[in-house]
């Protein structure tokens, strides 16, 4: 049985651990980055628990346009609380708990949360192998992103509500 809930400050260390397991060092958000982001937009952080242990998370800031410029990752001042688009900075599930539908559950939860806040849509970037995963939620592939986050190639994905 799993439970999705809004993250609390005590979850940040575990979220950073999961992030390190799932992304390369240059792509993963650091503990410091998680702490800074959480201090500005804690309402946009969710965790998934299995047997009362955090095994996954999803988070992102809110922005005024349907894009995810790299500057958003490092400059929390760009968060627009009343903006139109929820971004997804990260979706990660502990490798020991993958392939159980947890990433899908977190994505669906974040979509419903964003709709309830009257956003116009959601934006994210992903690697090639995840395009189909996000398309299954209704995201549209916008092409290769201008993002150079972590030195990787990303794809722009947009979901309009």
C-alpha cells in the first residue's frame, strides 16, 4: 500500500538521497538545492510512501509560460506563485521500488494538484526514453529542448489542461 502526501521539511534528506540514486551527479538536485527550493515553494513538493518510508518524490516550481528554462533550477526568485504553468523539476523513485506504478501515481497526483490550482498546464523536460511515458498522460512532445541541464540532451514536454 502506498500513500502520496505533501512533503515536509523532514523529507528533504530522503528526497535528495533518492535523487542521487536516479540521476547522474551533474543532473541530480543537491541537498542544498532541495532545501532552497523547499523554502520557497514547499506546496509543490510531494512524496510517495510505501510502508511509511519515502520511496519517491515529484516537485517543481510555478512559471508564467509553458517552458522550463534552465535558470528555474537555480534561481528560486523565478518561481511565480500565481503563474499559469506547473513545472516538474524532478520525478524519482528509489530503484528498489521502481516498476510498481509509483512514478505514474506521483505524476497523476501532481497533474490533479495542478488542475485544482487552476493552472493552464504542466511543463517538463525528459530524456528520449521517457517521451512515451509522459505522452501516456497527455503530454505533447515539443522537440529537443534548449536545456543543457547536467550536460544532457532533454526533450520539452507540455500538458495543456
